[in-house]
C-alpha cells in the first residue's frame, strides 16, 4: 500500500494556525464523512483529550513498539457537538513514534485493519505531538471489536473557524 506521507505534509502547515498551542491531525473513517472526500483535519486538540493522552503516556500505556500497537488501548475523553465533555471515554489504540516521515495509512492497514479483518474505510486516525518528543498516533473503529471504539475524531478536536 503506497500513499504519500500526508500527515507529515499536513504537519508542515501547522505553523499557519494562529492561536493554536496543541495542534492535531485527524482523518475520519469513510463511514463518518459527510462528503465522499478524504481530508485531514488540521486543528487544535481538545484539552481533556490531551490530558488523557498524556496520562496514558506517563503510565506507559502508549506503546513504542509498533507490533504491540494493536493491543495498546487507551481511554480518551471527547466532547459532544455542543462542546460538553462526554462522561464516557472512547477507546483508541495508541502508538508513539519519533517521526512523521512514514506512511500511517500503511501502518494502520498492516498493524491493525488487516490482522483484525477490518477494512480501512472503517478506521479513524489521529496524530498529535507528544510532549516527551515525537508523536502519538491513535486509531479507533467500530468494526474490529475495540470496546467503545469510534469511527471519527470530531469529539477530540476543537474546530477552528467551524471546519
């Protein structure tokens, strides 16, 4: 599976965001897109989500080992459409990587979707900077048996300019 390093290209544009201290890159599953167009959201990470991701990293629950990614599941709290904090977090598989210079679509396909028998159209991907250095990559879906899985990243993002 070949595709350009879309996340790296998008991250290179993050400096254009004004007033954003914690940028996030996300792709929703095809199942949850309102239009038939894949696009990367480049926006701000929801603060309670940042807290949960940092706590999981501190506890050692975000794996550095790509082959363990499929089993490294963390809870992350999102929000509803009115920006009210959800009471129940969703589950995400989480992997820490030192670089964006790789094909995350291929990683998700090879490490999660294919072994779990899930089509890539059902997964969402979120990439955020890790304060320890590098990046945390989160994947979730509703097809692979992930408890409290979700097929979009909207609840983890602050939308800038309504987009």
